[in-house]
C-alpha cells in the first residue's frame, strides 16, 4: 500500500526509507548518501554501515574527500564495491 | 557535491590540518558527523589519519576528543585569517606595502616619459629643448600641463608643424606631430613681371600663356635675358603701337643647358679602422639625476659611442623615474692610407652617379654627359659637362625705366 502510494506520488524510496544512494565517477570517485557510520578506515579498505548491512569499498590510495551530514565522497583507485 | 565550494569557503574562514592517532579513529569521525562537523581531505595512513576541518569546527572537536581520547595534533593552519594574522605580525612588511603604494601614487602625478612621434624635419632634440624651455621636463607635474594650450603653442612656434596632438597617458606625455613636408608654394601675386633666364643656354621651345615671347627656339641666351616679357603691346592695322599693358608673364620655356662638373679626390686619405676593442658602461638615472657606474673602463684615443636608455615601466604607460643608460664604446684608429687607381675611379663614379641623381630630382632632364677621369700620383680628377634640358626660370618685376 505504502509502496504503491510512493510510486504514485513519484517520491524516491531513499528519501522515505532512509536508504543509501551511490554514485560513481569512473573508478576514481564514489559518492554515498544515507550511510549510517564508518566502520573501518584505511587506504585500501573503507567499510561503511548502511541500512541493510555493510558497504565495503576496496582499492588503492583511498581517501575521503568530504565527510559530513550523512554524505561521504571517497576518492582513489576503487577496485571493488561490495554489499555484505 | 560541494567539495570545490567548500574548500574555497574553508580558505576564507581558515582551516586546520590535523593528525589523529587512535585505535578507534572511526568512532571519532562518526561522532564528528553526528555533531555536524564536516571533515575534508581525510587521508588514512596506517594507524594515523590526516584530515582538514574549519576553524569553527575545530573548536567543536574538544568534547569529542575528551570522549574518545585520541592523540590529536595540529599540523598546519591555513587560510585567509592566518595569512592576515601573519602579515599583521610583520609590521615592517606592512609598512613597506603602504610606502610602496604611497610612492606609486605620488609618482603617478608626474611625467616620467615623453614620447615624440611623426617628426622628420624637427629632430627629437629640438622638440625636447623646446619643451624644456617651456618648463616641460621629466618630473613635471601632470596637472601643470595643459595639453590643448601646448598643442596651440607648438603649432604657433613651429611653422612647419601643421597638426599636433598632445596627450597624457599614465606618466607618459605623447606628442604626435604632422609636418608640412611640401615646399611652400606661393600663389602668384599678379605683380607685372618678366620671365628671365637663370643660366646660359639655348632655347629648345617656348610657349607664352601671358605676355610677349622675346626669344624663339634655337636662340642663344645668357643668364638674365628676358624670355617672356610682361609688357604686351597692342598694334593697329599698320603695325603701330596703340596701347601698352604690363602683365604677369606666364608660360613654359625649355632650354638646353650645359652643366660643368669637376671633382677632385686625393690619393692620400685617413682610414678609420675598428680595433675590435670595446666595452660597455652603465649609468643609473633617477629623474634628472644620473649616477655613472664604471666597473670597467678603458682609455681609447679614438672611440665611437652609442647608447640606449631604459626606463622602468610598471604597466603600459606607467613609467617611473628610474632607469639605466647603457653606452657602448668602440675603439678605432686613424691611419694615413693611399687609394689604388681602381678605388679612386670607383669613388669618383659613385659620387658622379649621386650627383646625377640629385640633378634628376630637381626636375632637370639629362640628355648626355661627357666626363673623363684623369689619375695622377697625388690625385684623381673627374671633369666634363652634363647636357640637360631645364625648365626653371626666374622672374623680374618690370621696372619703371623698362616701361
């Protein structure tokens, strides 16, 4: 019922269900909205807690360009994005 | 996606680069996020992390630091507030900037460069001297120069200047000149006069527009002879004069003339030869004051000097009274030398060709020349005659006695 109503009103799910949203620019940049917390932070692995589990970003020379207000921008050479 | 803007804003507000060393740095950053602290440029390095945060957010970190107890260290302070603070600490630097702009402002009220363009008959030196006499030199206040008045004054004082533009741009005074390079043609005044010959010759042709022709083609004439008379006599049917009128004689007379040419060239002459020795001297100038700097100097008996001047220009027309004059000195020797026969012949021929060219420029049509060269041990001579057609004539007012 709720889902049908949202669809009818064209309201995105991430705004209501607080789901996360990923957008990437090649393999050099990843922007995540709606994540809950950082669980692990290193230059080869960044693990984020999201609503349904964990988002693992692996790569080389990873760093966080911007972090705050439920948003994070990760840059570096991203090799894999996994949902666990 | 506000990274670029955020960094720009950060710079204006000031930001700190911090290093955190903790086993639970993730917790530290999560707490920061919960409290609305924005983290930029977070580089994880083993058990350390380097990150950037604004100065405002930096002060919000202390309760989180107390809670998580990390080892937090400020690595750098960057941005406009820190730069400003740093500058304010250096009072002499600040004073230097203030003095610099003050000096620039003051110097901008004076003329430090004068540019003259378009002058051919009046040399730069003549105009500089004229300006000097009128109180316009390097260092004159711009407000004391009335460009329009100066334009009028230059036009009045120089007869051959027909147009002049004076403009002040920056610290430079531009003077653009147009000169009258044509000969001044005076309109005939209508005074009754005769056309007379200016030199000896033979009349080739004569056409009288006004007046009475006194000679005909083939006549031999001498300088001063009347060619076309300004006296017009009206005759009746019996060829008796019934009226006499004085007019301004006008017409065209072509005359065969003979121009003598003689040129002498001594075999012995003084030859100027550069030795290859030269040096450069520099002098600094501040306004009209000149300070020579002679680090290296040589003494030459004979030398050529030529130089160039450079004036410090900050931007386009903003010249300053600082500059340098460079003078180059080239040594030469003078030795007594003798020309060879071929050299003498060549020089005489070149001079003769130059002379013919000058005659041609005067409008004299050359028909033939008959010159010979004779060379002796001491000198060479070139002599002979040039045969030409000349159209020049003189004018002589009709005198009372003549009437």
